[in-house]
C-alpha cells in the first residue's frame, strides 16, 4: 500500500486513485491511532440472530455491526451484504458444536477489490466490496441543492461454518451452534471478539454475577464497618484488620464494576483488567496464588487476555474471584437480630435452621447501643434463654444460658467501642433446649431504648 500522502496542488488532473488513496490512508491513520489506545479495537458491536431460522437449519444475521481490524465499520442492514446460509451439510460432527464465522476478502494492495453486482448472489467471495449498478440518490447535505446519483460500495461478507475452507477470506467467529436434543440453538457461552461487553450477553452476565457476589458480601459485612467516630482504630488487629482490608477492596471494586456495567460501551480488554485487578488484590489473602494468577506449581489459573477466547478468559477469572471471596472473606456464617418483644427489655428471634449445627459453630451475643446507653449491668443482669422459658427466668430469678464476656470480638469482626461481646456456652443444657426450641430470647432490665441485640455465628 502506498502510504505517501497525496500531493494536492493547483492543476492536478483528478483520477479515482487520488480519492481512493486519500480515503484509505485516512481510515488507516485513524485505525493506527486508535490501536495505540486499545490494541484490540475490532470485533462485534451488535449482533441479532434469527433463532427461529437457526432451529430450522439456517443461520441468518438479522442485524450486525462490526469494527474490522482495518478500522472500517460494517453494518447490517446498511453498508454490508451477508446472505443467510444453511449449515446442515457443514456440520459433519453433530456431537461437537459448530462455530459460525463472518468472512470478508482481504484487501488486495494490487487492486481489483470491487465487483459490480446486483445482489449478494452475484458477488464472488474473493472481492472485498460490491458495487450495485444502481447508484444511491444522495442529498446535498450542506446546501439545498438537488439530489445526485452516487455509486457506493457494500462490504461483501460471507458466512462460513466450522473448518470449511474460506479461500482468501479473513474470518471472525460470531456465534456457535449446539444441539439440545433434536433442537439446534445458539451456545449461550459463546462470546465473539467484540468491542463492547454489551454485545455479548455471556460476558455481560459473567461480569454482572461477579458484581452481585461482591455486593452481596459487602452487604453481609456492612454492619461491621468501623468509622472514625468509633474511636477504635488502634484496637483493630488480627482478623479485624483482615476484614477492614477486604471491605476496602469491596469498596473499590463494586463501583468500578458498576461503572462498566452501566456504561454505554465497555471494551472487554478494559473490563478484564478490572477483574484481574480484583483477583490480584484477593490473592494477598491466598498463599497458593500470585497476583498474576499463578499457583505455586506454576499453573496459570488466570489466563492472559485473549480477544478470540473472551468467554474462556472471563469465566476463568470469575471463578477465581468467586472462590477467593467465598473462602477468604473472614466473617460470620450467620448474623441475625433479636427484635423487641411485647415485654419491656425482652428481645426475641427464630434461630435460622442452618445455624443449628452442634459442634460446628461458636455462638456470640452482641449488645450495641449506638447512642452510648448504659450497658454496665448487662454482664450481671442480662439473660439468654429459649423463648418459651424467658418468662420463668424473669419471675423466678433463674440463670440463663452461661455466657462469658470477651474483650475481643468474634473472629473476623472489628472491635467496636459501643458493643459488648459475650461468648455463649453451647454445652450449657439450657442452650441445648434452646436449639431444640428453635426460638431465642434475651432479657436485660433497664435496657437502653436504642439497644440492638444480635447473635453472630462463626465457624470453629
């Protein structure tokens, strides 16, 4: 290709080559500049497939937008031809999926890239462009002059299936077909090379699932945030420090993923970088994985970005994030509040069934008064018991379930200045009856109006 700029001067006798060279050079300059910003700026922008036609053995792209590596923009319907095509004969192995490609002839530097054709059937595949014999009527966009006839080009696209020969075509996978019993359908896990994750429901779903997982974990731990008003930053240590670090990670990651999911365009290369960053930060708590996703044995569990295998990349890093979040976030297994009952100073709740696992969990009672209410009498006066027996404890001055106050919070929670922590003796016979009863109550005479009573269950 001649990359020398056209020398425009007075008296130049214009030839088609002048305009062709100027146009092609402009496209290539733009593509080269954009490649400096993003090295993978090519692929699908939008794709709609006729699924009824697929079920009947024909692949038809109803609408499609592609950005070619050359920087050319292809749209269907619009400036491209892409005929529907049956795939039955090309699917030689029904047990294996069938990949569908969109192909187009490579640009020939020697010329001869355009064929005049009335329809796609008349345009041989070895021509990159087709020019219909009937020109388009184009208005005068700048002034109010009359319309003029202008010959325009169509991108001469072809559908290819599987491993069949595509001649000199440049091919890009756009879909994959699978058999579901007697039915043929689109593979939901197929993600074509694309310039926007919104063009691939599979990619968008993976990122959305990661975001939902992080948001759910953040909500689970939100109650245990520490603020400067608590005045206990110096008391954060051990598992509490780990929890604060993880909350910080979640606080950075959730808005970042939400920005990608809500953006009108989000390139997968940039989104994948965010996912790898999240996995890298989580690896700080995983001794068996490096920030680059390598195990001690040298295996790479997070692959490098591959624009032609986006689903493989995104699903791999998503699995790593899910695993690390589930195993590394230090926090309670169950948290539930005891709500104020009819009797003053009594709080009750139904124990979650999953929290009743003898020998597997440690149980803690947390008392908190955000307004600084007096809890000094709680160690001596507070009583925990099955809901069915709490009234007897009140009237007969009987002891409740044995509890021991602790200066340190349960594993994985920071220490708060407005909270008292009591470790429950799960071997107490009264606790055994409480587990059988399934309902729990706590009584504290003269309880502050803003008292919050909470049971936290942590794994041993």
